[in-house]
């Protein structure tokens, strides 16, 4: 039986807020998929694209916009007469994924389909609205796999496209995909609007614990000055406690330095090392799991393990990045080994690693542009660590802001 339009749309007022991470440690094992998750696109296609009937459609997507058979949704929709697909919009790294961090593919015609591909990267407001008007679309569809962290830019592509669609008078449809690190809890500092950039437009937590459809509902309800005409197509079979390996879905790297779901598991904390003079592991086979710099020795791993962090061990490690910081040079540092992902807190871990790196290595420094403030959403983390604060003190400082965000977040959750 096909789904009705009403059945496709997300219900208002769903599951309550997820609580804190489980404290009890259990062995970290990959659980087999309980039930194959059907993504928003799977459900949309299964209903014969009824939600898009009579519309000229443009899709904001990247290589993660795939079916369970790993066919790209643009290729599938282009070949289906039930959809009038007229344009594609590419984010950072591009629609087909040919660009590295901080890059995009520009404007071109897709060789596989002949469709015009428009570049959305770093475009927002009226310029992006003008692109939507130029493309001739009636409805903008968004389908990109997120990684669960505030500074992962695809959620701000979502936000910017919603703002622009509202300005252009276009309808907006979000096709949901799993949060690969679960939707159990929001963690970490909440952005101060004074520090808004493309790695954080609005005051949400560093690890938001939401899916893109839930974020779209939050953005529309709380932050857009002019709400967009929004439809969301929920997944079926996904629960808030599911890690990506429970979904039965294939993993496609959402960006070149997010190769596996294990990367996403640590990313919300260790990406903070982008704001330091240490390597965050770019240019290695384990980005964001390997951290280090020239001159660091075994003392950092010892100090990190002494923090007694739940669910993770640290190994003394040496590596030579093939690009980015310390390209071609062997450096010392740590590798994170998450042994209990249920208990693991990525943001607390990231803070503890910053605290111990500064204490155990005299060469530690923040990036001169204070990029760490953009990543954490204020000056607080940087200034507290510089003043000698420990992990508990830094983490405790954002408690009231996080509690307020969790309260707002609760209204927009649609899965249990």
C-alpha cells in the first residue's frame, strides 16, 4: 500500500528530549541492523513522488544522496517520468564530491544527466534566492547525510537554502536521513550569535542530537524571520538510540575527511583541533581520530588517559599527514579508541584533549585567527583553558545554555 501525503509528513509534537548519555559502560560492539531504515527519499519514491506532483523540482544534494542500492537520487529521479527534475544545487565539496574542504565545483552541466548544477557554497540570502529563481524551480528538495555536529556545514547549507527559498517564494522539502551518532542527547556549548559564521549560524548545541528534518523544523520555527513553506519526509525504522550501523544503510563519506561512521563518532569533539596548531588528522587514513604535532611525545596520551573519560582510551601514536598541517612530516600525538560508544561523550573528550594538550606540550597554541571561538561558539572555552581551567570546569560552564537549548529542541523531535 502506498503512503498518503499525510503519512509522509512529520508529525508535530513527537518524542520527548533525549536524556544524558548512559553512564554504565558496556562493550562497544557493532549491532546488526534491527530493521532496514527507509530514508525520506525511499518513502518519497515509494509513494510515486506524490509530494512533488506538478512541480518543477531542484535538488540540493551531494554523493550521500543515494538509495540502498547506492544509486544517486538525482540519477533515479532524472530517469523517472513522474518527477520534473530541472536543476541540482551543490554544497561544499560539490554535488558529485570532487572538491576538498573549503571548495566546491562551481556552475556546470552534469555530464550524466545534462542537468544544470548550481553552486550554493558560501552563498546565502538574496544571492542564493536569485539562484533559485534563475533555475526555474517551484520546489527545492534537500537530501544530504549529516554528521551530527554544529560545525559540519551541510546543516547550514540547509538553513541558508531555507532562508533563500522563503525569499524566492519557493516550497522546501527535506528528505530525512539518520544522525549517524544517534539522536539521544544534545551536548556541548551553544553558539553565541555574536560568533555566527558558516560553521554555526544559530544558537544550537555543538552536538545537536537531531536529524536534518528535525533541524529544518527547528530552524523554521525558531530562527527564520520569514518561515518557508516546509514539508519534511520522515524515515521509517529509525530510533533515537540507533548508531549508523544499526540502520542497514550504506555509508558514503559526506566529505573527504569523514570516511567512516567512526569518524563521525569523534568529530563533534576532535574537530576543535582545527582551531589549534596541532594536526586534526587530515591527510591520514583516520582523520579526527589521530591528533598530533611535531614535538609531542607519550606524555599527552598518559595525561589524556588519566582524565578517566568514559568509553575511550588513548594510544601514543605517530603519523605523517599527506596534506594539511605537517604535510610529509612525522609527528607525535594520540589516537582515540572508542571502546564503549554508548558511554562516550565526544564534546567532553574534545575539551579534555585540549586541556591536556596545553598542559603536556609547551608548543601548544591556538590558531592566530581564534578559529576555536567560531567552532565552540564563543570565547569561553579558549579563555577558560588559557586560565588553567580543567575539563569539569569548562564543561560545567555551558550547563544553563545547554539546558535551555534542550528544552527548545524537545518541541521539534519526531522520532522516539
